C-alpha cells in the first residue's frame, strides 16, 4: 500500500478507533491558513469574541434516551444512543420551542460583549433548523412550531448590530447518500459516515443547494463548516467508495466563493486539516494553544461539557476561568467562540447566561485590551498573566497580583506612562533588573483580572 494511502488509512483508523461512540478526537491543530479570499477579515479579528449556539432536535432528549444518560455531548445522542433514523426523526414532532426569543438571545450575546453569533443550521443529525426546499426534514415543515429560528436570529442580529454566522455539518446522519459506519447489535453507529455507492455526487448537489439557500436567504458573514469525516470503504463485492476528498472540499469552497466572495470560511471543510490552506482560519476546540497559532485562529469551547443541551450536565466552568480563557485567546492573537446550548423550549440555560453576563461586565471595563488588540509581543509566558497590544500601547492583563506590588515587564522600552485601565490611576515606573518596573497599589481593582496599560514609544523590544 502506497505511503500516502497507508497514512490516510492510519488517520482514518485513528479516527475510527478513537471515537466510535463519541465525538472525534481533539482536532489536529491546523497548519497556518492564509487569507484565501478578497474579503477583509478585519471585523472578525477586531471582534475577538463570539457566541456559538448548538440548537436542534437533540435538545428534546437532552442527553437522556430510554431513561438512561447517553454518553458524551448532547448533539451526538443519535449516534451515541445508536438511534435508528426513523425513530430519531420522530423528535421533530415534539419540537415546539414556545419560549424561543431571538431578540433575547442576541441581547444576551451583546450583554456578554460578544460581537458575532454562529448558529447550527444543520448538525450531524441532518435536521435543518432553517427553511429549505432541499428536504422536508426541517424546522418549518416538519415540526408543530413551523417557524424559522435562523431567519429570526439573522433579523435580530441585523437589528442589534451583531454579525450573523452559520454552522453547517458536512457529515449527515440522516441522508440516504451517507451510510452508518457500522452497527451495534442491529443499532446504527453513524460516525464516521461513509458515502453510499454513487452517493458522493448527489450529496454534493444537495449540499450546494442548501448552502446556496443559506447564503441567499440569510447572508451570513461567516460559514462555520464542521466534521467532514466521511470515510472511504470497500463494499462486500470489492467496490472501492471514496470518502470526502480534497476535490469535494474545493468544490464546496469554490461554490460558496462564487456566490459570496466576502464570506469568511473556517478550515473544517477538510476534516483533519489535510488539505493545507483550505480555510481562512484555524479552529482548535476546547483547548487554547498555549502561545497561539500562526495566522488567524479561533478556539471554540463549551461552558460545561456539551455543545447541545444536556439536562444533567451541571459541570459549569467559572466565569473567572472563562474570562481568563478569553484573555488567553486574545493574547495569542486568536478569537474565542463560546457555546450555549438552548433547551427544547428555546431558553438559554441560566448558568450559561450568568457566566456570559459576568464576562460582559468585565469587558465593559477592560474591553479596550481585547477588542482590536494584537497578540502578545513576548515569546515566553508572563509570570503575572497575559499581554495584548495596540500601536504604542501594551495591555498587561494581571491575573496574579504580585505580593511585592511590582510588575516586571521583560522589555527594553522605557515606559512613558502607566495606569490602571479600570480607573486610570497613574502608576509609577522605573527601569530595573529584568526589564521595566511598574509599581502597583496594594489591592487589584478586579480579583479576576486587572489591566495595567503601559504607553511606550515604538515597537516592544522584549528582553
Ligand atoms: O462533532 C462536532 C461537535 O458536535 C461540535 O459541533 C463541535 C463544535 O466545534 N464540532 C465537532 C467536534 O469537533
């Protein structure tokens, strides 16, 4: 077997062995992705902080199937509880989110200091949360609710000045053109799916039709593709069926570009970043690359352990931890896409709202250090916290207030001015061993993270 195909089989085997009943292993961190379209990513790099929304039929079972907790993330229940397609599709008849309020969701995002929203228009379960003519299996035609939440959210985002973006899964566990990978005592295991014999072409046709609808109906500023893990296989009669290929990914890429050359596209049209450069930015998940990544990148993360709502997952990250994650992303030059999983009634869980409001409060005072900032100039981690910068200014996000009340900034530049961002209290400075010294008050203005602003002449010259 040629090296390349052996490698490919290794990758596929790795995928399969690593996660038959769970989500795929942590995504390999993508190679640097260059700008691949005419549009400017300026708004996206400036905005830094977005809301991810995982909402679909999976909110109905909410992590419980036949009275048992289904393993892993809520939106994977169809796979992890091995639910046959027809049985899962019946959930649509129970989807009636009478408390859904798009304007309220956008207000919460804004109050959190989030500048863009990415909503799941179709997750791996194949159910479409938008009005589509490509299939009846959608929220308007197939539920008692008969409303289009994607349209409502798009409208609310336009009205409230937040960028509207869409998530779309390449993998589709409902489509007749994609088959379950294997079976467990007669019950399907969908992930990773595989194309039916001759299924690739009609599936690409279905997909391009829906992407055309999404762009023309809702004009997303960004398209967040996910998990194109459709694996090759050989039929019992020995016929080889290719999986998702680079050509497939480029076909979709070119199609979207043709309709809208300005829309930003992430790097997940290609499942494992094998197709170098196919993507405007990298998408590490649930983890923050310690020193950031070359090129544009965005960490997406859950507030508990699940993307789609799970009634029994109360393992919430603290607002302190989430604020530190946001700062860490910004100091690495990256964005932070933080997820909420609304209930089947259309309500964002209170623990998530509480944390988002705490983040918004911090950003109201310290947002200047995050929005429009650039990555830290320091190659090594700082002992006291993080740094971000703008021309002529260094923002030091102090998460560990020094007991000796002295910050040592490891750079040669002389400080022309130093102050606390919270109240503009002027701080004394000096040049000392190991860099520039900033003398601090006894108590930090904010125990979570306080920002010290340092004005300097020219570019930072780290020690
Ligand atoms: O399998 C999905 C998962 O359900 C979720 O949507 C995350 C969000 O980034 N993406 C895939 C796992 O990498």
